[in-house]
C-alpha cells in the first residue's frame, strides 16, 4: 500500500478568467462605459481592501493573448466566499462587457514532502518553518508585475506512475524540485494549490515575478527536473500583467 | 474468459449542469425576474418534495467556477422520469435565463465486488448488508453542504488493463479502495452510478461532505490506491454548494 | 500480409442528433408552435411510413442529457436518400427550433467473421443464416422503447493492434463477442454499421431494448471481452427513448 | 541519419467546408434566395470553367451529416489563387447563408517512394510513368459521384515510428499500400496532397468513386496494411455527393 | 541531475490570429467600411514603422484556410508593449469586423545548444557568432511572401523523453537539426521563440519563405531528424501570405 502524504490546507483560491466583449464595449455610450469602469474598479478595490485584512487576498491582471483579457485571483478562507465573489461580479455593470473564459478552483496546501515533522511533532517545529508553512497556507499576493498560471497533474502511466512511487522517492523528487525553486528566491514567488476533487487537474500553480523571462526560466529549468520531466503533465498557461483597480480605464482604453 | 461482476441496479441519476445567462438576467425587468425566481423555486421544491416520498431524491447546488452555475441532481426510479424532469425544466420561466452546460446520465449500481453472496445466496445475506446495498441502490441525497461530481473509467492499456484482471484481483483492489472510503465515514458520503452504455464514461461519482477539504483529501488519498493509480481515468470535476429552493433569489442576487 | 475480412453492405444509416432551441420555442406564438409540431409529426410520419415499405426504416427518440434532445435514425438503401432526408428536415417549420448537435453516417455490414461460407460458397448457405444476414443488412428498427448509440474503432497500438492480428484470431475474438450478444437475445437487438471512410470512427453501434439496464449490462459485460477490453476504443454514448411522431407535442410540452 | 524521400510538388489544394445557416435561409425573402442561388452557381461555374483550362480544377459536393453541408474542392497552381478563391466566395450573396465549418490546405505531391528514377534520372523515365506522375501533380477532379476526404499523419511512437524506418522499409510499405490501391483501379481515384507545414496533419487524402461502399472498402482494406495499421493516424472523415453548380437550387430546396 | 541549457532572451513575440466577420462586413455601409480599412491600415502601418526603428518588428498576413483570416505578428522588447498592441487593436474601427481566432505569446531565445561559449566566455565570442545570436534575439521579419507558424514541445514519454537526455545528446540532436536548417539557407528564415510558462506549448516556430513548397520541404525533412521524429510534438499549423498595410482594401475585397 502506497501512502499519500499528509496535508494541511489553507485558503481557497479562485482564478477567474474573463474576456472583454470589445464589440459591446466600443458600441456602449460613453456614460455607460464610465459607470462600468467605476463599478469594476469599486468591485476590485473592495475585494483587495477586504483581502488585506488577513482574511485573504485579491488581484487583477491583464492577460496577454486571446485566451482571456482579465485574470482575477482571489484567495479566501472559505469556498463560500469565492462562490459569492464570482456571483457578485456578475452584479456589476462591468460584467455586461465580459464573458467567462476559464476558471480554476483550488485550495492552498502544504504536505508531508515539505516537512514530515510539521505533521508528526507540530510542537517541535521551529518558528522559521512555521512561518514558511503559514505563508504557504495564507498566501499574500506579492506586488510583482507579472503572473503565470497553469494547472498540472502527476502522471500515472506505466513506467511514469508518480502514485506508484513510495513516499521516500516522492519526497526526494520534491526536494530536488524545491532546490530549483530556491535558485529563484527573490525573483519568483509561487503559490501551489491542490485541486484534487475540486477542478480538472490536480494542482494549480501561480507564479509571480517582475521579469517574465524569469518565469520562462524557472518553468524551463524545472522541466528537466525528474519530478516534472517524468511525472509532470501540464495544462494551458496564462501570462498576465498586474494593474491596480484604479487603472481599469487605462486597461480598457487599450 | 474474464468474468464481468454481477450487478444490481437501482435508481437512475441525472446530473444537470446549467450556466446562468447573466446578461439576460441583468437586463430582465424586475417583475420577470421575480416570476422566474418563483418558478425555479417551485420547480425544484416540487422535485425535492416528490423525491422525499421514497421514489427518488433531488437537490440543487451552486457551482463554483465558470464551467457551470447550477447543478441539479435527480435520482429517480426510471429513466423516463429523468427525461421528463429535464424537459419540464425547460417549461419554467427561469429556463430562459439558463443554458445547458453539461449533463450526466447514470444508474446506481452494486456489484459482486461488494458482496458475492448478495448475488449467489440472496436469502443468506444479513440485514446490515441488505440495508447497505439498499442505500446504494436508492441513494438519498444527504444534507451535507458540498458536492463534488466527476466521471471515471477503468483503463484498458497494456500493463494497466482493468478488464484483463481476473475477478479476484479486481475484488481485492476494490476492497482496498473501500478501506480508504471507510476512513472518511461520517465525513464523506458517496454515490457511485454506472454510465456504461448511457454516457461517455463508465461511472459517475458524486461525493457529499460538510468540509470541501475532506472532498479533496479522500480523492487525493484514493489516487494512491492501486485501483485508481493504475486503473483509474478521470474526467472533469465540478464542485458545488447546496442551497434550498427557497434561496434561488439569494443565489441570483450574488 | 494481413487479410481484411470480406464484407457485404446493406442499408446506409444516418443518426441525426438535434437539440431543441428552447428559448425560441418558449418565445414562439402558440400558432407557430402548432404548425411546427404538425410539420415535425408529418415529416417523421412520412419517413416512417415510407420506411416500412421495405426500403428502409426510420424512428425518432427523445435523448436524455444535454448532448442532444432528439435522435432521428434513418436507414435507407442509398446514401443519397439520407442526404435528402437531412436537407428536407431543414425545410420543415420545426427545424427553426432545432440545432444540429451531432450526426453519424454509416453503412450496415456483414463480414467474413460472421460466416466465411456466405462469401466463399453463397449457394451453400442455409436459409437460417441467409435470413440472419439479410436482417443485418436491412435492419428494421424494433419497437423497443430505449436506444443507445455509440461509435467505436479497433485499436492499433503496440501490443493492442487489432489490424495486426491474423484472420483466425480476429474471428475467434468476434465469436466470443457474439456469444455475449447471444446471452441478451430477446432483450437487446443491435445494428452494427461500418463508417470506415464515411465518418470519424470505424463503426456505429445502435442498441435497442425495453430495459435501459439491459443496455448497461450488455455493454459492461462485453467490455470484459478481449475484443473490447484489448482492442475496443469507444466514443460518446447517447441514450434515448422512442416516441411515435404523433407525440411531438407531448415531447415539446415537457 | 534517416533520409527523407525526395518530393516534387504540383497543384495546391483547398478543401473548403461550409455549413448552411438554415434558419437564415428559411427566413430570407424569396428574391434574396434567388439572388443568392444565382450568385453561388455563378461563382462555382466560373471556378469550374477556369479550372478546366489546365490551370487547376474545382468541384462542389453536398456533405452528408452535420459536420458540414457543402465541400468546395479547389486545385490551383499557386497558394495565392486559393487564398483569393476563399475570400472571393465571401463576396457572394450566398456566403451570407453559410458558415465556415472546416478547411484543409495542402499541395499535391509525388515522392521517391513512387519512383526513385524520376528524381535521379528524370530523362530516363518512360512516358507511362511521366503521365502517371503528371496526373498526380495536376489532379483533375473525376466525374465520380461521391467523395471522401480525411487527413492523416504517420506515427512517431516507440515501436511505431515511421520516421525512424529506413528508406527501403518505407518504400516497401508504400508499395504494399499501392498494391491495395491498384485493386480498386477503375472504382476509386485518389489524390494525396502533403500538408506538412501547411495544415494540422501531414497529408490530406481525397477519394472519388461512384459507389460509396467502394470508398468504405478501400479504406477498410488499407487499414490492415502495415503502412496504415502500424503507422497511420487518421483525422475526421467527410463524405459527400457531387452536384453541378446549376443544382444549387435543388440542393437548397432539400 | 539533468542540466537545462543556459539561455538568453531577446524580443517578445505576439502572434495574433483573427477571423473576419464577413457577414458584418458585407452588411456594413460603404462609408463604415472605408473608415475601417483606413483604420486597419493606419494601425498596422504605425506598428510596422515603429518597429523598423530597431525596437521590434511587425507584419500582417492573409491566412489560407478557415482557422483564421489574418495573422498579425509583432516582436517587441517587452511583454507590456505586446499587451498594449493587442488592446489598442481593439480600439480600431476595423476590430468590429474581426474576432479573435487564436494567439501565441513567446520570447525569442538562444540557448547553450547553439554556443556554449557565448554563455561561458562571452568576450571570446567572435563577431560572426555575435551577429548571428543578435539576429536570433532581435529578429527582423524578412520580406518573404509566405509565413508558416506552429507551436511545438519536446516529448517526455518513456523511451522518448527529451528532458531525460544529457546535455551532450541534446546538443548533438540540435546540431543535426541545425544542419537541415542550413540546407535551406537563403530559402527559409526561421524564428524560434520559447513559450515555456507563457503559452500552451514550449516553443513557437515562425518560418518565412518565398516559395510555400520550401516551407513544406523543410518541415518534412526535419521530421526525419531524430530531434523531431523521436522528441517533437507539434500543434496546429497556420500558413499565410504577407501583404502591406496599404492592401487591406484589396484583402477585404476578396
């Protein structure tokens, strides 16, 4: 019997991708567009302000490429809050100019690969690790300009079956994976959230950085890592640029 | 010749996923929206009330993420009833504000893996098992807040061919699978329904629980189980939150 | 060199899946709906009547689930007739309330697996076999209530390459497959039609039965058969319930 | 180092699949429909007439099944001409009643598998072969009633990697493939055009014949051929029936 | 531990595919069409002019086949510029007649496979190589008439895992790949840009040439190269013909 790692869960995450209906936008009277912009800005400002009060976090990004125009990222303590955020967006005047392009539901997670001790002797865990884990479970969205989101699963093919490896092998592979991540400390922050049972892939990965070539570099370097090269299966990638809610008008003005 | 397990069938299941056409909803006059809400509530109340009378069960869930907004789950004695439910929904005023996003048709099932005796010596089966099996075949929808639905099939690749294993091996693997399920007794209830010949995957799985992290945990833990890790192929996952028919207005108000 | 089996072809088949545009239907004036219903009933009555005169057969089914609402099945002597049926449907008033959801084009077929003799010494074939083969090539649609349609192909992967087996092996596997089918004699009737070169999969399978759990059972049992477990690849499944053309109004009334 | 075969290229091919917007068609005033029919007929008559003057060929087919209603096939000396044909169709009144369903871009090709000599000692090639190759490179569309189109690629999996075979092996397999084709001489004509670098698969295959069961038979028989059974990967299949431009009205009348 | 190659990055690339809404175009008043054409031409002229000033490059192509009508290619120093270009296009009058069909985001790249020295002893690199690499990182769009775009990834299957090869093996395979490319010097120019972490495949390849059969030939020949035959996975292919911004009217007139 192969053992699943122990896990602890933190905030739930909603990645909400929207396209702008540019035809409707161009055709809208100036006054309606102003109301819509104000509404969008107020909605998002409110979400980001609430978020700062330790109960989650929110940010909005302009997405490059035609798969979406906007990515709203929300972390919250409960799935219910995400459900309400998603529907309350539909009540804004701005929603009329958008269509849902994609979404992703997940929950931030730490597992026994990171620290066995955290699960077996929680009292003995030092403050550094505690803070590290706390940061993983209640992930603040950093101020970095760029974001990359993609979902991933571990393979279960003959000869490449992650779920057939024993715990030690998986822990070793995860440690190697973590080593690559540490090379990018200060350049790339990442949020890993589990979507097993919640969405179509097993994890959602969100990377933040101030230089998009760092995003390219870390994903490329990790692809040579056995945890990815043999066992990783990746979904679609979305790249975006953060903007403050006050800049919805600039975003929509092109 | 490999033997198929014996099976017994109970209620048929329809999982009916709908998106809300929020643009139409926002544009509708207040009066039309009120009628639509009343109609939706009455439709679903009626389905749930009828259902409680031992002839099936029904529930509605708010779906998180953009794949759908609503999931209607209906269990009924016959496929015809499900067919009628699906079309009678289209006669409601509320239907005008929804679009069909997805659906799943299946029939609840117990098989020889659970109890060979039930099929070979039905009179000798004890009451506990009889009740257990009855519960599997006429599955009441529990009051738990959250739902997760996903379809699955067993693999038939070289080296991972479920249908090429002999009965004993499959029964052992299913027993191991059941052991994981029992760890979640009291936390997670599941309905397994066969869709072989009825829909695109071989089974539809519906999980109910009061904590969505339990849903994540049980699916994750089971993935390490050989029945899943080697032989399971999974479709898209949908997660939702139950609400009573009386709350359609709250749901639609965001 | 591997030999293809000899084949003989009979009627061509069109499976025409349609969704109802329920929004348009609800919004249509009562008079227009009446005309549309009459038109649909007349169209299908005419197709079924013509069909009974030994030149084919036709039936219409209500499909459960959101992939389609209606399945029209037409068997005809020529592909041209199917082409005309498909376009003449578009001339009905009812067509305005439907959209094409899916279709399948195939031709009923018997092959050397069923009877080598039929192809090598046709005069020596006994009447029983002749009638059996005639029934396969000019398949009347039985009166059974339920239908299941799915397309399938044979695999050509390393270790699971149907087209790499010699004729005897394939004939043996087909015979085993036929044995399972015979267990369901009286319960399930099936029409197997080739779509090689005509549509996206190699065959279309149509099952008819009065109990949908029999449909589930036969497909499930056959999946353990080596012809399916090792060599079968299946597409999407559609399940429906037959109704007479006179019941279009009942169908549309929910 | 594995050698690619030498190739020579002839006419470019555009397969342009369209669906008819039957709702718009039914709603159009009689006069508009007449103009549209005239326009469609004139457009296609012009294309077919020009084509007969040795600079290409064109034909239109009614497609059976819901994937498309019409298939326009155009062979021309340059890719530019195809690009212009595609856009000039959009200038017709008829285009308003159609939507693009699919397309395929390719270039007719002969390769060293057919004749090594043609590439190494072109002067020594006899007239019969020259004519044969000329026919492959400037393929006239025959008058046969039925057409089948499908794209294909060669596999590159371990154990089934066409591109890893040496030239002789590939030439042998292609010769065996050609033998099957020759059995259908007089019944089936085929045009093979390369789409490597031009469209999503490696080749587009167009079969013409007066009996659609011959189309089924040749594709089925070839599937047992090692070049297909081990190395062939096939896309979607479209089947159609040719009609002269003057019959657009009959086509549209159902 | 397998080493990723070192890389250097240059300009970012946006491939922006659009379809023309021909129905809207046909229905638009002459005056609106003129404004739209002028706007499209001005937009693109401006992008191409700016581009010539060493800060990037831009071009527009007519796409053959129904996957798109137009391909806009933009290379720029920053991802932000591409994001703005994409949105400012939506502000043109012409945008109202287009829909987004597809897009691709990538960044031009040179890697240690091309020159280890460039990364280890940059001062010792001779001017020829420096210019070559500079050309790769700041790729001017050549004046060639035809373009072909496709995305690709390297495989990670058992027996065909690029990321499991050591650096020398990969460098050798890339060198063989480069040899094929050099045969087409003067005929085909190519831009290879990485999309790891940015878009759905690992690289985007853009080929330019004056003869579309050269495009077919180079891709076909490279497919026999082990780097492609064993390790390459390819996405959809788009082929187009360049036109100057002043010819938008000719393009739209068919």
